[in-house]
């Protein structure tokens, strides 16, 4: 029994050391939590978030997408309970709303290093809807999922997955940011 307990304590100790060496922290936040934190911080976007802001503002997106992206840009990691400025770290922050969710990686400076944003059943760009309905005239648009994949070094990639339906079956279609079919 003593050997089992000492073995478990050793494993826990090793994992604790390993986690500290990676310098990663996780934080889940809801709209309410982030609003509380934003009120206590400076609402203006810092220079560290300008790269992300420039990448997303070139896209004409709907209200649901803009609201989550505003939460991402105005979130201040330095006001978070897990923030530790004593060493270089990255912070994985999760955001969740009714039709959207995101996982965003910030560094100690508050710079957005990467994000994966997923939006469900949002208004698709008119050009994409027109393209789908002209190619599949006897179909209706059922639902959609839009992914925004941002990386500081590689920029923004957008993927649209749209389900259409005719009398017989439901079909998924996948498009890139230029509305070109993937697959």
C-alpha cells in the first residue's frame, strides 16, 4: 500500500513539473465573465491585437461573428486570475456564446497568437449563397458551420461547411474563403 501511494505521488509530482515547464494555462470564459473583466480594464484594443483585427476586418461578417470577435479582441489576459507575469507563458482562453465558440491563445503581452472560432447557422455571405443556389437550384440551405482559423504567422483561413437538402437527401458542401469548393 505504501508503494502504491508513493508511486502515485511520484507520478503527480512529475506531471506537475512537466506542466510548469510548458508554461501553458487554461481559462474558460463566458460572455458574462469577460464583460466583468473588460469593465475593469482598458477597452481600447492594444497594438498587440492589431494584427488579429486587421486580419478579420477585411471579411464582411455578420453580427454573431463580430460580437464574438469583439470579445476576443477586448479580453485582457492581465486581469485574469491565472495571469502570471513572472515567466513567459501562453494562455488558452475559451469563449462561448449561443451560436459560436472560440479557443484563443494569448501570450503574456496580451497578443493573440492563434484562434479557432466556430460559428453555427450564421448568415452566409450573399455571394456564397448565390453561388450555391445557382449550382443547386432545386435545393434549400439547411444549416452551416463557419470556421475562422487564425495564426499570427500565417494569417486567417476561413472554411464554410454548408448542408443543402433536396427531396431525397442532405448533402454537405465545403468552401474556402474565396468561395471555391473544397473536396
